[in-house]
C-alpha cells in the first residue's frame, strides 16, 4: 500500500504542476492585449530519488520556476526609440504652433502689411503735402507695428507654455522615479525570498517607457534585479 501511496502522490503532484502550467497559459491568453505584459513560461523540473540496489524509486515532476520571457536588449532599444519619438513629437508640436503664428498663407499678414506701408511711403514721396497720404503712412505703420506685436505675443505665449510644460514634466518625472525605486524594493524582496516578481517587472518596464517619453534615459539592471 505504501508503494501505491507514493504513486498516487507522484500523480497528484504531476497533475498540480500541469494545472499550474495551464493556469500560466491561461494568463498569457487573457493578457494578450495587456500593455506591458510579458509572456510567462513554466519551467518543469524532475524530482525524486532512485535506489538501484533496492529497486525503490520515487520520480515525479514539479514546476521549479515561472520564467518571464523578454529580451533585455530589445526592451532597452524600445525605451531608447521611445525617447527619440517623444523628442521629435514635442519638436513637431512646438514648431507647428510657431508656424501657425507666423503663417502668411491666409493673407493680410506681415508681408502684406509691409507692402502697404512701403507703398504708402512711396505715395507720400510723390505728394509730401497731402494730409491723406501722411495719414495713410501713419495708419499702415500702426497696422504693421500691431502685427509685429501680435507675432511677438504669440511666440512669447509658446515659450511660456513650453516653460510650464517643463515644470510639470519635472514633477511627473519625480513621481515616476519614486515609483521605480518602490518597484526595485518589491522585486528584491520577492525574488530574494524565492517568489516570482514578473508582474512587478512588467510594471517597471511600462514605467520606463513612460519616463523615456519625458527625457532621454539609460539604465542598467544589477544582479539583484534593481535598475
């Protein structure tokens, strides 16, 4: 009966191990569209003893670990490229606003106002005593000056907005860096005790992508799992 008990025990452990593997597969399927999720893979390990002299054996299987499948190099490249994309996107947004302020395609911009001003001076040079032509010089000059002031104010507003964005970005970045430190502690705590920290590593990887949208970053993962 003892031998049957060992067989049943081995069978039970094998069923539980494979059930865990099925649950891991189910998790992978359920999170197929989850941003930042890394696929998991169960690592099976043979366990038991074999005594050739007595013919007794107790061989079974268990899941030694659940491995997080990801490419460190690819992850680092994604973070780097995300930084480049964010930088160019920010530049495009700012330059688009500048372009809108300096846009002359709609007409009646600085180019037209400057032409009117020079034409007014040309007309005045022909008849310097004409009050209407002197008034036209003043009027076109005021209009030109007003347009220049509008353009300056528009560019100043863009600069002010950019400065405010930098201040906001610093505050957001400080929060992100604190979260990275917290994730580092959780990973070390979990993995040093033999637990799996795949979910926390995924969250930290997602956070790195968010940080790379704000600044150019480089990072190094240490042996204990911290970065």
